[in-house]
C-alpha cells in the first residue's frame, strides 16, 4: 500500500497485530508526510 506516512504505518501495524500477518508480508511505501514535500 502507499500513502501518507503515518497512515500506512498505522495500517501496517493493524494488519500485523490484529490480522496476524507477518510484518514482512505487508509492503508499504510512504509517499508524503505532513509538512514535507509531495511527489516532486
């Protein structure tokens, strides 16, 4: 999944804790963070 840094980290944590998925099986890419630059 890809998206805002804190969002993808929270979703990954949920999938690992609640979903029982291995951490390595959930690939995330943070594309931006508040106050940071966009996809330029």
